[in-house]
């Protein structure tokens, strides 16, 4: 596993732990909301890391492989939409939140993120490792 992928997976684990902590504390509690607001910067840094380092590396490794290039472009486009949702959630609740709408929005965001992380780690990062190994050989 490359250092880049290892680092990205570690960032996913850190983000998962933050979301799990919010769930344990309770989305409606002051501590849960404080933890969630603090997670915003971690999310922003992770998204920037993917944009700056991972996707360019994946595209370089997939050069002249249309199927891999399409995969990279599809994942990047999906991530753009998810990024908007993540930042929209944080902006909407920057001063806190409570009630059913807040809990529902948090649940939707969490579910989307856990699904995305699973897809990245089981599909995208695996494909990147294959491409990088082929390119190195």
C-alpha cells in the first residue's frame, strides 16, 4: 500500500471516529455539536488532500487507460457533489442545531460518507494500487 493511500485511509478513520463520537455524545448535545463543528476543518483538509495529491496521481497512473481515467473522473465528480453536501451541512449548522431536521441531516451525511469511504477504499484505492504497480513494472 502506498504512503498516500495509507495516509488517506488514516484520515478516513479519523473522520469516522469523529462522527462516531458525535453519535455517542448525541447530535443534540452541546458537546456533540462542538465535536461536529471541530470536525469541519478535518474534512476540509482531507478533501483538499484528495484533490491536491490523490486524484492527480490517479490520473497520471491511469494515462492511456480509458476505463481507469473514466473511473477517476467519475469518483472525482461524485466527490465534488459530496463535498458540497458536507460543506453545506457545516454551513447550515455552523451555529449549532437541534431537533429532528438536524438529526436527519446528520444521519444522511454520515450514511453518505461511510458509503463513500467504503467505495474509495475497496474500489478506487485498489485500482490505484494496481495502476501504480503496473506503471512501476
